[in-house]
C-alpha cells in the first residue's frame, strides 16, 4: 500500500481499538489483551488482501471511478454510470478527486464500515445483556468473521455499509428511538436493495409498539433527501428515485447465482419462469405468515422475540427468492452471530450460516465449487428451523424487555 493509504488504514485500526475502550469494555487487562490480539489478527488479514483485484473491481468499480474522474467528479451525475444507487456512487465520485489508488480507497471505505458494523453489533448485544465479555465478543468476532473480512478487503464490495446501518437501525428501534431507527433503515436501503430482507421487521415493530405507524413516513423523506445531491448535479429525479425498480433485469434471469438459496437444490432442466414465480410467491407467503403470527402474539413481542423474527426474515427471504447471488446472505451471516454470542446453544446456527455463505464466496473466487451449493441450502434450512424454534419460544412466553439485574458485568 502507498503511504497515505497505510496511514488511513492505521487510523481505522486505532479507531477500532478506541471504540471498545470508550465503551468501557477494556478495563480488565485480559480483555485489553484479547482485543489487541484479535484486532491485530483481523487487520493483518485485511492488509494482506488489500492489493487483490477482484473481478467485480476490474470489470465495474475501476471503470465507475474513471467515469467520474473524466466527467468532472460530481458533475458526472448528470449522466449515468453503474447499477449501484447514488449514495455509494457519491463516495466513488469523491475518490475521483483524490490522488490515491481507487482500489485502496474503495477497500478502506468498506473496512471502515466493518468497524461501524462491529460497533452496531456490540450495541445490539447490549440490548440483551450487560455482560462485558459478551458485548466485547460481539464486537471482535464481527471483525474476524471470514465473510466480513473477505467481502471488503478482498472483494472490494460494500455489503458492510448497508448491513451496518441496518444493525444500527434495529438497535435504535429496540432502545426506543423510533425516528432515528427509521432514518437509519432508509439510509441502509439507500445503499443497497438487499436491505429489503430486513425491512419487514418494521411492521412487527409497529405491532410491538416500538414504533408508531406515522414514523414510517420518515423513510421516504430520508430516502428522497439521500438522492437529492445527485439530482442537483443533473440526474433525473424520477429515474434516480425508481432506480431499484429498474435493477431487476441486472440480477440475471437464472434461478441461482452461487448462493445457498433453495434453488441451489434444483439441478437439470427446469422451468425457470415458473419456479421463479413460485419462489417469489413463497417468499411473500412466508413474510405474510410471520406477520400474522406476530400480530396474534403481539403482547409477547419483546426484544428477544423481535430478534428471532428478524433472523427469520433475513435468512428466510433470500433463501426462498430466486436469482440470489453469492453475497446476498451477508446480512444473515452477520446477524446469526449475535445469538451465538449471547447464548452458546446457538453457536451451530452461526457456523451453519457462515458455512453457507463461504461456499458461495469460494465459488466466486475459484470458478469452481468446493462442495455442492445444496449443502449450503441444507445448512440454511437448519438455521431457519433453529430460529423458528427460538422465535416460537419467545412468542409463547411473557414479554420482558428489561435486562435482569443479576447479569454479571
């Protein structure tokens, strides 16, 4: 890495250590030592991967930055480039002004949001426990999760951004800050369409009286504000507002793209159109059934029940939908880590989710399958059954949002 990029990388590392320090999680020497060692390991792996140029970077990202560089930076929004929404393109336009290598800048952006994601996981863990080791584990394990490391530092992808914002949104909702929660979820959706996998939880939050229905109108207001800079630089407001509606053709027409979805279990000749329609219908029915279930059990919709339903949505929706890609299980891969940290009995679910995601990652980078992708599908079925049982247990027990007083610090 060039010197300037190394300095930015070092600042991110320092910030990653200061966050748990300021949160009061490193008062014991053993915790401080564990944090230093794990962060050193996590960032050493990222540093090792920084020079790797993925196919997505070579085929798309480098050309998008070049477009802004030759189009006058932000003035380039008068035209159209790429198939990402404009919030991420703002960063690429900014990078076009800088003398640093855009490969490093793109990866450093993602790595910085790895830290934001870890912060969000730590705060979300704090909703359920006062335990310092568990909150610290949520923070550190997020940063060493293989798919988190690979996604940004090797692949130069930005899934940590929308996932971090979604995790923060859920934390804000569960800590009775509904307006901020909806605003953060709008930001998450603004960065990536895959935020729709967690969006249905907001109707459940209405059932739970964590947010009021009127708060949902903050979402379109924030989203509109998010795209306005591009509009001011000449981009069509309507085209930008409806960008996601036009993206359906860009994700392909096949049933599955190296993802551990239900459709990885289908081989041979198949009626793609019919199966795609069935998958979409199945996903809608799944969400609707969970809504009905949550509505009927709304008096028991405590924080743990909401977490269980969130996991059902984030795993189940992409599992049932057709045309899913290898990276679309990034959010469930991260979120399944939380119950594993809080309650050791759920460690297998986190292992299964990571296993499923990594099969897709391996296929992308090696143009071959380590194992048949249907193995990942079986793993996610196990994850769904685990969290179906978890949600059922919580929805059938008395609602209790407050933390017990006898939890160890």
